[in-house]
C-alpha cells in the first residue's frame, strides 16, 4: 500500500500486524484486484512469518459480494467463522 507518489507511508510498521489475519477476496473483484491481497500476504509473511495469515480467494464473487452476495452465507461466511473460531 503506497501513497499517490508510490511512497510506502502506510505499512512501515508491519511488525504491528503480527496478528491472525484471514484475507477474503472475491476472484472477480475489479475494484481491489485479488493479486493485491497476495502481495500483502507475502509482505506480511516476510516480516512476521506466515503462520498468522491465511488467504481465501472466492470464485464467482466480486467486490462486496463476499459480504452481501446472495450465496455469501454458504460460500464465504464459513471462512469468516473458521477464522473467528481459531483466533478468539
């Protein structure tokens, strides 16, 4: 994540994100491209090890479909529940 000039001003303290995070991304998301969560996951893993992080790319889902999509309860919510059950 960078500012409009390409400067890394937002994520200079990746050590502060050494917490369990599951990235859930719609494969057809054209607002925030799925590759970006992969890049973020790799950067966090380099800084903190890979164990706290997971990434799920959900086929057939777009930008906000992962929350409001017609089938999100079956296709997405189980990943959210798994994250909560294993980290709380």
